[in-house]
C-alpha cells in the first residue's frame, strides 16, 4: 500500500486588507475588543471568486511539487462559499488549470473541510485508485458579512490554500485521522437562505448567524479531544508532536485547546492576526506559511485540528516526508485590483446596512 505524501503546497490571499480600524467605521466595535477577544488585527477581502483564489493557490502547489496540471487524477475543493452551486468550484478550477485528466468535486464541512478533504485524498491514494490529488481549502466568506451583526462581521476573511498529495514509497503521510459531526447542533452556526430552502420570491438575505459562546465551548472540546485521540491512535504521545496547526477561528480557542492538550505554546502555529477566520482555508494557508518559516522539518509530526459549522470537527496526525522546500515556483497571481476592502464590501452595506 503506498503512502500519500504532501509534495506541493501554496496559498493565495487577495490584496485588499480590512483592518480593525476599518471595521470601526462600519460596525459598533473597537480594535481593542477585536484584538483582545479574538486575536485578529486584519483580514483580506477578495475581489475575485473562490475558484480564482483556488486556482492561484493550486498553481503554486503544483509548481512546488514539480508537477503540471495534467498529472492530477482528482481535485477536491473544500469550501462552503463556492462561486456557484453548479458547476462546482472544483470543476471551475479543473478548467482554469487545464487539468484535463482529473475528476473534480467540492466538499463542504465548513471550517473542518480541509481535513475532511485531505483524509479523503489520502484514502484514494492509499487504496491505489489515484496517484496524485490536489486538495484545496478556499473561501469567500466576506460575501455573507452583515455589519449590523458585530458578533460575526469582525471574524471572517477570504483566502485559499492548496496541497498536492502523491503516492510514494517514502515513509510519512497521515498516520491517523478522525472526522466527526453533530448535525443536531447545526443552528449554532449557519447561513440561512444560502441554499434552496424557502420561497424564492420571499428570500431572506443570507448572512452568517452564530451562537459564539456555545461554538467557543464546543470548539475547544472537539479540537482538543479529537487531537488527543488521533495522537494516541497514531501510537504517539503529545511529546512526539513537533507542530500543532489548528483551525484559526479565535486565538482564545487556540490557546484554550493547547492548554487542554498541555502543549508548549512554541509548538502551536498561529497566524490569525493577519487573516482572521478563512474557514476551510485556514489550515492550508498556515501549512504553507509554516513551511516557508522553517517551522516544519523533515520527518516532523504535525497535528491538524478543526471545527466548524454543521457542527463538524476533524483532527489528523501527519508525518512530513524528507523534502521541505519547493521543487519550483509559479508566477501565478490574481488579476490586479486597486479596490479597498471597504469598497469591495459596499454591496454588503447596501443590503444589510451598517452597525454604527
Ligand atoms: N465589538 C465589540 N463588542 C462586541 C463585539 C464586537 N465585535 N461582538 C460582541 N460584542 C459584545 C457583546 O455584545 C457583549 O456585550 P454585552 O456584555 O454588553 O452583552 C460582549 O461583547 C461579550 O459578548 P460575547 O459574545 O460573550 O463575547 P465573547 O467573549 O464570547 O466573544 C466571540 C465573542 C469572539 C464570537 C467568541 O464567542 C468566539 O470566538 N466564538 C467562536 C466563534 C468561532 O469560532 N466561529 C467560527 C466557527 S468556524 C466556521 O465553521 C465558520
């Protein structure tokens, strides 16, 4: 049975920055509140769609793997904010890349989506059915921001991260994973009217609703306990873990989870200050930044953990292979835009109003 190793990685964040000071002009909040309660200083707002962010991240991941688009057998885009319901974001990426041999599908497990997609790709490869799978986590949650709701509108941002998984004889890959869900808690974090429910003539405007305190409590329990279980299932102890890359939703959730695991804070990767919560994209963006920063060494044991709407959660232990540097680089970039974040968010303000 082959192993499935990450051989390429990349990310794409749009250029427009929405700072806490910008948010003070559109909702009743302050830099001090957002920083102390969430750890977020700024987030990115996209002028393009999820398939565009995904395609740039994927081009970097393919170059880092030294592969071309026609080498791919499958593309999975983990997202809850695709350009359209049909066609899927993954088929749009397939077309934009020219990955003519690849199947393509979207996977929605909200913020846990990347680990769900990574483990799906891992099993496809380990079963011998596929050799090279592109896994992307990408979101444009800014589409649903409603500044009359200060509890949610300060948290989310846009971006994409991607990895290429390849069949390999080399040691490494996913040592253990867990995927969980509790659909009875779906209303804790939801976007009503974002699908087919309701009468199309009397549509509510879709917006993110969340019971923050309860999501916080469940997130710490779900991420902490599932991370403990996968580490044990991998035959390791928490002392064997070199880097913990949690979903970036709130720095206090990350800190509380690390304390629950009794993990040294130096082993926890945190970049939420720069991007906020990009849902399924937080872990692959963090992974590519961790590699660039030299935080992942050959043979390193990583723990990934996430929670999200659904309610869903997931955790995985991944042992890195030998190579921690890219084979090549790609010039891929988004079309330039000079629009500010607040200019891009003008339609949100037009439909939902401001919170100040
Ligand atoms: N600015 C200023 N004040 C605010 C803001 C804001 N942006 N938001 C809420 N407040 C106020 C509240 O109104 C409340 O005021 P009150 O005491 O006068 O009533 C006070 O701050 C405290 O509110 P809480 O909701 O208790 O604040 P809390 O410390 O719980 O932080 C937060 C709220 C940040 C939302 C936190 O609960 C959290 O992070 N929850 C988890 C969120 C999360 O991870 N969501 C993503 C899930 S992933 C996915 O699937 C998309």
